[in-house]
């Protein structure tokens, strides 16, 4: 019955990679806490780099500097 | 003053249906807990089916199987 | 398969009132968008009044003024 | 190490304004609680006015009335 | 730089199990999307069974029935 | 009408410091985006250090090492 929300910057994750995240975190909860995969919900949010900040500046600005 | 976040898959909910959700949950909080509708905030997130997982797989894959 | 998060101030909601919220919002999603109740998840967060702000001040301060 | 999520209606905030929010809230956490800016994460969600409700109705409806 | 929020019912997860979740999901994001572990943030919320609903009723009620 | 959620580790923030965060972020949204303070909602979550991970390990473990 767990609920997992994964937020990443929108930088081209493929449907296959997102499916791998969903399968992987569902299995991790089963293995670690014996949670039922059938009712484990995973929601992935992809966030524009203008809308994600770290270190006081946006990821857009950091990427432009090569970080 | 409550805050409600409703996450659903992005599968064509209309503006009318979303207005019905907003009105309905605001009224539910007034009726149940006497919360003031004027300051009840509701945010609806519509999530791509590739980005929503249940049972360890994406809703896209489940829909393709007819689930 | 919806996920609903309801945040309210921690001011004595009973288990019965919270059960009413869970049943009510699940039914609202079934009626409005034909969502399956069996996989509708609802999480209620009760938040200390010191930790909830509106109008630039905490609910603790507002309650002390009689609001 | 704080995590801040700011939700606003999608009504034309510019990249510059969003950068100002990111810088401002990061500095606020440094000044108030001595939190390290290098690991402070800020995520801004811009939400369609159909999907944001207050007072039991959507912001789209309120804007149409001039509110 | 990802942010992951894991919500589970409060039913006695140990510090060791929670550490395993943190390590596991951080590694999953590194392996799948090449995300930097140093800036991957994981927050685990443990939610009272009265406050978690599925199928229109609380987990407290379901546990009492043996589910 | 913005909604802001601030998550910090539970390490003794006082009611005064939390009031300062609420006032500060509300003013930042007014100044930057002309948002109405009267309907700006701020929710602060304080999270146990066992439940917060960064760099693949819990803050409890990091604090024990002096980080």
C-alpha cells in the first residue's frame, strides 16, 4: 500500500527508464518491508530545469555553466 | 484552511469534471470537519500514464493489456 | 488508482471523522470520474498549528486572536 | 538539506521570477535556520487554473468573474 | 538531484529498514538515470493507520478484519 | 493563492523560527509574483533524521559522523 513520489528534472528520461524506476522501487519495498506490490503506487514527476533549484539557482543556470 | 491534492492519470478529465471534484471535496471538508470553504485549496495533478506505476508496472503497459 | 492527500491542522479530528473523509473522497472520485475505489489511496496529514501558516502568520497566532 | 515545494497557478511567471523565488527561499532558510544553501532543493509547480480550486470553484471560473 | 518521498503506514519499520530504503532508492536512481547520489534526497513519511485509506476505508479498519 | 511546503529535519526549530519562515516566504511571493498574502498557505514538515536521506544514507548516520 505504499505511495512513492519521484521527482526528477525533465531531461529526456525514456518510458523504458521510467518503467525500470517503477519496477525497481516496488521491488525494493517488497524486499525491505514486505509491502504488497499489487497496491504499491509510484508517481514520477518530471520538472522543467527552470523550476528546479539547488544551491540557490536554477538547474538551467547550472547546466549553462556545465554543471 | 485545508489543502487537498488529488492525483489522477491524464486520461481526458474535462474542466467540468475537475470543477465537480473541487466543489465536492470542499463541501466534504465543510460537512465533516466544519472547515471554511473560502480558504480550502484543492490542487489536481494529471499524470502521464508512463509516469504512474501500480503493481510494479506503468499504467501505459496495463492499459495496453486491457486493464 | 487516484491518490489523494488531505492536509488539515491537528485540532482533534476523530477517527470517525477521518474515516468519513476517506469514504467521502473515494466515493466522489468513483461518481465523478469512474475511478475504482479498490485502488484509491487517501492519506490525511494532521499538521501542528505552529507549522501551518496563512496570511503570513501561523494558525497558533491566529487562534490566540480568536480567528 | 531542506526541500521546498512552491505551487502557483500557471499564469506567466518568467524564468527570472522563478530564479528570484529559488534564490529568495534558499537565503531565507540560511538566515532563519542556518541551512546549507548547497543542499537546499526548491521545486516550483505551475498548475493550470482549471486544476486549482479555492472557495469550492476553479481559478478559471474566478478569473472569468474578475477575481 | 532527485527528490523521493516514500509514504508507508506507521507499523514498526526499524531505522535499519529505513536506511535500506534510502540506500536502495538512491542506488536505483544512479543505476537507471545516472543521478548523482550525493544530491539525491529521500524523505520517508510514516502515516498512522487511521489516516491512511484504501478501498474507501482506513487501514485500521482493514487490519481489524485481518487484511 | 500559492501553496508552499517546507520540509526540514526535526532538530529543534522554535515556534519563532517557524513563524519567521512563514512570514518570509509569504512576503517573497508577494514581492516576486504579486501573490495575495491573505490566501498564501505555508505548511512546514519536520522530519525525523532517521527518515531523511541524502547521499544514500540517513541524516542520523551523517550526524553521528559529525556531518
